[in-house]
C-alpha cells in the first residue's frame, strides 16, 4: 500500500495560477465606469476557450473540510471552465501540470472571498471543492453534446492541509 501524499494550500494569486488559467476578481480601480457612473467594470478578466457552444450553469456541490483527501483529477479537452462562487465562502482549487497526457503533482490553492477562477482548456484539475455550504457556483463552460471529460486516478491519494 502506498502512503498518502500531502499538499498544503496556498493563497490563490494570479501569477501563481497563470499556468492553469485566470483568477477572476475585482482588484484595484475598475477599467471603466458604467451605468451613469454607479458601476465599476473590471473588464475581460478571463478568456473562455470553448470549441463549440458555451453556456452558463449553476452547480450546487457538497462541501468538504480540511484535511481533504483525493485521488481523482479531470480535464476537459473541448473547453475551459469558469467557476464563480455565488457566496463569499472560500473553496479549494486543485490543479496539476500536464506531463505528457497525464497529470503531474497537484497544487492546491485556497480562494479568498470574491475570487473565482477560469481553468484553461485541457488543464488537469480537481473536482469542485467548496469549504462551506451551500457550495453554490455559476459555471461558464462547454454545454454542447458529446464527450468532454478525461479522468485520471492517482496511484496513491493526496491529502490537502491548510497552508
């Protein structure tokens, strides 16, 4: 039997997350004011990369607690996935580099209130992992028919601990 491997969370920051996608958040002054000056627009924060038809869905996921144990990651070759929390609660974002059509060692990011992510097309990532209920997210991703999922099970599980 193989021992569990350990990951520590790190704060979600745009530069560290850049190889996997974009952080979606309103940082600094807005790019422009709209709606008669009442609304600041932080413009074009993520690039949706969808092969055919994009849509917006709502996901409600069961929450988890730390330590969190997992062995499954997945990727979507036909489209990126943007996860926008509909609450202020943090969630885990687990991603892994691609090592020749299989995932490498994963990284675990912990979001701050107001942060979402756009996980790039074909990027290995963990399943949706809210840390509090109700685990409610708006998700912009591929909504066309046909397969768009590859899964990988690590030979030994990983355990995510607080940073």
